[in-house]
């Protein structure tokens, strides 16, 4: 399997794991049905993979929801009322006393 194909499969499984799983199961069923001359398994596999592709296409064609346009709710203020802590540096440290 080429590197680009494996990368494409990983990306698809990360984005849509359920759709990708149903599509893979449908393709395996269709392959087994075609090799064993089982028409019902072939038709079931093609229907499962086709419905998974149709569902994926339908979800990608939907309009974005209205919830995405709302601003995020912030529970903490943007700035703190306390002054910032001073920067620590090595120049302020004193060497340890000799023993």
C-alpha cells in the first residue's frame, strides 16, 4: 500500500470513524459476495457502502449550524486584578556560602 493511500485512510478514519467503518464492512461484504457468487451478500455490501458514502456526502452538504456563530462564553475575566509576578533571573541569586 502506498504512503499516500495509507495517509488518506488514516485521515478518513479520524474524521468520520463510523462512516468509514460501515463503508469498509460494506466493501468487504461486496468483495466476499462477488468472489463466492453470493448475490445477496454482494447486494448487501454494495448497499451498505453506498449508504455510507451517501450519508457522508449528505453531512458534507449541510449548512453550518447557527451554534457556530455564537461567541464563546467566558467564565473568567480577560485580565486578572492582581499585578503580574516579577521575572526571575539568575543575576538576583547569591552564591551559596563556603563551608
